[in-house]
C-alpha cells in the first residue's frame, strides 16, 4: 500500500495517465459479463467465471471519495446477488483515502500483481516462429484448461469471455502430437498487445515452450501494428516473473485485492 501511495505522490499526473491506459486496455481485453458504474467505480461481475479481475470493484479516480460507506454497501448487494465475495481491486487509481477507509474497517490485502510492459522494438522477435492463431475457440479452450490444470466447469465461462473480446484476439497453442504444451491469448488493441492466460503444462515446464509461444504471439501482434506488449502477473509467481524479465518486460505499476473481514 505504501508503494502505491508513494508512486502516485511522486508523479501523480503522468503515472495516473499511464495507469488509466492499461486499466482501460485490460477491461477491453478481458471483459466482464456485467458492468455497473458508481461514480468512477467500475463494478465488474461475471456469473460464469470466478476470476477476481472479472468480479471486482475497480476505482478509477483517487479524488472520488464521496460517501464511501454507502457505495460499498451498494456494491456488496450486487456481489451478493451474483454469489460472489465483495472484492476491491486496488490500483494507483484508487487513491489513499479509499485505502485508508478499508484499513480502518479491517479489510484484508491479498494477491498483489504486477503490470509489465515491453516495447516491441526492443523485443528479439526475428527468430520467433511464425504461427497462425487458432480459429477454433472450442479447441483452444480445451487446450488452455488442460495445460493450466483448470476445472472443466470453467469452459462455458471462458468461452463467453473470449467471445466477448472486442479487439482482435489471437488464440495461440503450442502442440506436440496433438497434445497441448502451452497456450496464451494475445489481444491486439491499437498499438498495444496484451498477453492473457499464459500457461504451460506442468509436465513440460522449464523447456522453453512458454517463451517460444510468447515470442510467436508478439511477432504476430507486431506485424499487425502493435508497438508495445503488456501483461499482468502475480507478484508471487517467481518462475513467470523470471521469464518475463528475461524477455525484457519491466514493471509499470502494481495492484492488489481487498476483501472485508470474514469474506
């Protein structure tokens, strides 16, 4: 929390403008089924998928601090209707006043993540494999669920999310003898290329499959006009962080989640 406050206080205008750009790109690239607005709080809910970024309150203006308690109550009722635990996603756009209120109320802090970027002019893509994204969404989802070890019950929700992505979405899968080794989604949105759902099958990790697939996806996006790659990764995922940093990705900002006591 102190890092976010310090970040905003050091470079409020420039930092917040950059954060807003990535936050907006994230909303477009990974759309929630239902979106409600309470002032500048974006309430995202998705009945078909439990991911926190699809089921969270996202404050987007540090100065929007009117009637915090009442607004939290309204958000809580929406989350109850969806059967989801009330969750706030706290980025530098949330501001210190809201965080201070949640601190006083005893809200927990968990699952910190980094947003990272890589200028594609700096990426070593010349030797990357040319790969055409899959057109078969069902085939990609099956491969993605397998390599990530996710429950097959998530298939309908994931299908709904991918089908709702408005920018161009490249569905990438690296396979061997019809068995998926690694998968990811690359969302080409103007000059940005966002990487989502990056996963490698546990049995073949640390063999370069994830790296090769990422480079192929970024080469595909650069050929379509993307100039910068970006992604989100949990701060505790040391292997993924090491991979992304070795590719040249650098941290832009961090966010984390908060829930009320007993949630």
